[in-house]
DNA sequence: GCCAACGTTGGC
DNA sequence: GCCAACGTTGGC
C-alpha cells in the first residue's frame, strides 16, 4: 500500500464536503498539473491519503482511501486530465498543522514543505506514521 | 491582500 | 524547441 496527500482549499472542497459523500467517495477532479496527474495514475485502490486544507487553515485534517483508480476527468475538455476517487476514512483527532510539520526535522523532506504548490503528492511510510502519531492516531 | 515561486501557454 | 509572458497557487 502506498501513501499520498491531497491538498484542497476548504472554501472550495472541504473535509466536511468529503465526509458528506460517505463511502461512495468523490472524484478528485480539477487537477491540471502533470506531476499531480502522474501521481494519481500510480494510485491503487486501497491506498491511503492525507486530506490537507490549504489557505488559512494549513493543516492535515483527515485520512482518505483511494476507491477508484485514475480515469478521465469529466471536468476537463480533453482526454489529457485524469482523476481518482477518494472516500473519507477518519478525521484526525488533532489536525497536524503545517507549522508543526515544518518544525519537525523528520518531516523536512516532505513535498508539502519542499514543493508547496504540488496539490497531489506521495508521502513516505515514515512520514505517514509520524503524522498519524502527531494527529492522535498512533496505529496509523 | 501581497507576492514569490512555479507551471503553462503561445509566439517565434 | 526556446523563452517571455502570463496565470495560478498558497504561504505569509
């Protein structure tokens, strides 16, 4: 199983919106960046992801699961863009803020820190475990 | 709200 | 295929 991170502006699509979709999940559409698209192509059903709120919140707030592999993004005007479907699994008991992530030397290599504008990105198993622990989910 | 970083577009 | 212009993202 691999681990990922999905970034979103909560004013556009929030964790609450995601939770409301329930087990059916929702398409992670609207991505118009090749790096992000290519990561989505690598995703497999059952992979896990962090759900990150950008803008004023700047925190990882929940955990999602990939429930459909990459398929054409219906909101795009051509076949160029794809998206996966994700569903909410659990909220983090304590959201892990960007400040906390930046302050932790073990997380200094995260794309979230190094490439702030990349909206879909891989997360290492190590970083996953550290952030889950920081967020109050010691079992990951 | 500003601005730096960076990705994309389009003219050449 | 290069590169300048432009648009967008996201932290601050």
